[in-house]
C-alpha cells in the first residue's frame, strides 16, 4: 500500500511519498485543454476592450491561444495569462485542464503550494510558452524532476493527483475559495458587460480609423492622427460624438472635423456606425 502524507494547517506530515512526476503526456494535454477556457476569456476581453489593430502589426504571442485584429495591448494579454493560472493554482493547486487530467501542482516536498509559489511559477510562463511551449517542454524534459523554468524558480512540481500528499481543508474553507472565485468571475463579467455598453463606443470610433475596419467617414483620408472626441450624447440606444483629427495624404496635412453616430445592436453585435460625416481643409502646404 502506498504511504500518503496528510497535511493540515496545524500538523506536520506523518509519512512521506515521492510524487509521481512522470506525467509529461498528461501535462501537454492539460495545456491544450486550458487553452479552451483561456481562449474564451481572451475573446471576451478583446471584444470588450480591444481596438482594431493593423493586421501587419499583429504577430503570434507565446502562450496566447487566440489572436484577432481587434485586441488589447499585449501586456494586458499576458496579465490575463498570469492571472488565469495563478488564481486557480493558488486556490486549488490545479487548473481546469490539469484537473481534467488528474494533475496537481505541489511544492518539492509534495505539500500544497502557496499564493507566492503560484505567482512565481506563472509570472515567467510567457517565457516557458515561447515556440508554443516548446521551450518549457524542453526544459522539463531535460530536468530530472520534469520542471520548467517557472517550477525551478518557484520550487514546485506537477504530479499525478493520486500520488501527492492529501491535505485537508475544512468544508467551509473549500466553499469560501469556490465562492471567492465565483464572485470574482461574476464581478468581472458584469464589469465587461457594463463597459461594453457605456465604455466601448469611443473605442469603436477609434477602430473605424483603421484600414482593417473602413468607414465612409475615414476612407481615403490617408494617415489619421490626433483623433479627439467630444463628450458623448446618448439617446435611445444611440450615442453621438463630434470629433476632430489630422489627415495626412499625398504630402498634404489636413485639419478635419465632423460627427458620428453609433447604434447599439445588442451584446452579440455591439456598437456599429449608423451615420456621420467629416470635412477636411488643408492645414499645411505639400511637403517635399
């Protein structure tokens, strides 16, 4: 019979067993499984807070399973990555993908990880994720205990859940952790939905200046800079802005002004341009 240590918040382990760390295949599958909920999170954040980017400026980001021309800046994507993994591992010593594959993250001695362990382990995850996690897998395969860079720095292991010491949590403590995660997720979703209606219109207007999302107002204006919006005017699921911007085309800089109205089509479709116009007057002589 296998000896299994029992950890509580008050006593020391009575028996010690070496965790089963020969789980590289399951770790790969767990990573792919975590891409599904993490990808959904990225879609939600990008569609709520993102601005249309120039396609030529987009490049794949290590560890980011979803890319769109409408995206937030890459530091925010990596902050989401770190938060996604750290929150789950700090609360439950596992993630959705790891849990489905029967894996847990533990300290070197098999005891439960702390928030510090989880944070250190995942703050360097973008490095481990280089080349679609190939760097992390190479480091893990070359390590005697199959540890990637984050595991080395945090002093952690990924092991089969049935081989690591069990640690007891009071039922109230377990439900507190589950409840905390549920409340945080609910608040985050509520904030995204609220921002999607009240905060996103100005981002939509900025996106319309991009060649990937052409608008009749901004088409063939050349390079647009210094777009400034007035205070929004709200009325019956529409919002209107007066705006000014500079347009540079064929060596001529123009000073432009106009207005635009967006219409709300629901949370699935969001805000879209319904009407507007702009007038441009040359502001500088042709540049040689």
